[in-house]
């Protein structure tokens, strides 16, 4: 009651074939396929252009002082050394 059944779709397809003919209908579907192909190609070209611009921008920026290949020093550097808490034997 609210949607199309398989019979509705088949009748609609038969009417389309009668109106446009098999040859014209297949050429229209070929045009649709060509349009989709050119759309996908345009999208990939845009991604390639964006990637090239990003690489050029990255090469143009000056390098930072610290290189990313250098290891990070994580040793604590506090002024007063940390003393461990007293043990229970020493507290009494």
C-alpha cells in the first residue's frame, strides 16, 4: 500500500522500453555511465591537486628547530630530589 512492488517496477520498465526503444534507452544509460565516470575522474583530479598544493606548502615552510627524528628527553629535572616516603619500620 505505500510502496512500489516488483510488478509496478516491471510495468514501468516495459513502458519506458516502449516509449524510448531498446537502442535509445541503452544509449541513454551509456551516457549516464560516461557522466559518472567523468565525475569520479574530476573528484580524483581535485584530490591530486590538493595533495600537490599541500606538498608544495610543506616544502616551502622552514624546518622547525627540533627535528622529529630526535628522541625526546623524558628524564625528570626538578630542583629538589624526590625523597621516598618512610617505611613502616622507621616510623615507629
